[in-house]
C-alpha cells in the first residue's frame, strides 16, 4: 500500500522532519510505495541526447538502497542515450502528499533478477505492451492494431513470458532533493549529496534549502 493510501482519510501530511535523518533512504522508504504495490509512481526521466536534454514519463518499477529501478524497451531512444551517457535525472511528483523527489545519478543495468521481478509485477496489459510496442506496430491502421492486439492476447491466454526487448536500469543517486509543500507555510527541501566517508564508504551531506 502506498504511503498516501495508508493515510487515506487522515488530514495529516507526511512532513519532512525538522531534524533530518543522516540516511536519505529513510525518507525514500517513508515516501515511496512498496515494490509490490500495483499503483506505481510515475517519474520524469531526463537523459542526454548528444548533450541535449531529453525527457519522458516512466514508471518507478521499484527501489532499494542501491537505487531506483525503471524498465523500458532495449530498442528505445532512451536506451541508446543511456548507452552513450548514463547520466540521468529523475523527478517524481507525489502530488497527493505534496512531495517532489528529484534525483541525479547514473543509470546501470538493473540485472536479470530485477528485470524478471519487475515484469512479473506489471499488469497483463503492460506485459503485452512490452511485446507489441514497436514503431512498425505504430504505423498500422487502428483496426489492424486492435485485431493484432486481440490476436496476440488470445494466443497467450496463459500469460506472457518476459519480452526479449524488456530491459531495466537502476539509477544510482549522488544527489537527492526531497521537496515538501505546505499550504500553511513555505515549501522547503532537504538535499542529500553523496560523499566518501572516513572509512572509505559512502556518506551523505544534508542541506536544508528553500522550496
Ligand atoms: C504515465 C506513463 C507511464 C509510462 N511508463 C513507461 C515506462 O515505464 N517505460 C517506458 O519505456 N515507457 C513508459 N512510458 C512511455 C514513455 O513516456 C515514452 O513515450 C517511451 O518510453 C518512448 O520514450 P523514448 O523515445 O524517449 O525512449 C510511459 C508513458 C506514460 C504517459
């Protein structure tokens, strides 16, 4: 269940704490739904197209302390862009909670296990879409697209195997900015920037910023 759904009926907004946690993943866990929640947050994925910004909406497939997962078609423009330059930004607007999470990071392959799990959690419609969503299909007249869609569904009534072009990316963040809106006062952000800690691991610098 999403945090928003869990609080349905309650008037309280989930506010950023006055004393921010040192670990940004604590806030991610409070803000984002479980991976099993069928209602997936959407996010804007920004990539670089030969140095020129490009962007589109994708679903957040899941997250862990290693990063944020998204899935797409290996033949897509974004996949070619990420192969050339893995630098990305993500923007999640969680409107029901007056939250925005902005992430800067690098995209790496999610791995076969994460890809399989994400495909299994997609709806039958989205599983089928992963098979048929090609530029060639998009050129067909509407009646042909509908009959090809119905025919494919009927031929796979027992379910869909993962589409061969299904691939996933894990966005490993180096900056996270948690924006909190509040009609009773000014919006504000907590910004986390990754740094190497004294033991050679990762730590986070937290800064309070204007919204
Ligand atoms: C609400 C919404 C969710 C979407 N989710 C995805 C997604 O999870 N993965 C994906 O590849 N495309 C998704 N799309 C389609 C993309 O926005 C985009 O049109 C498509 O991936 C092609 O992008 P590209 O040409 O930049 O690679 C979604 C679109 C909308 C409107």
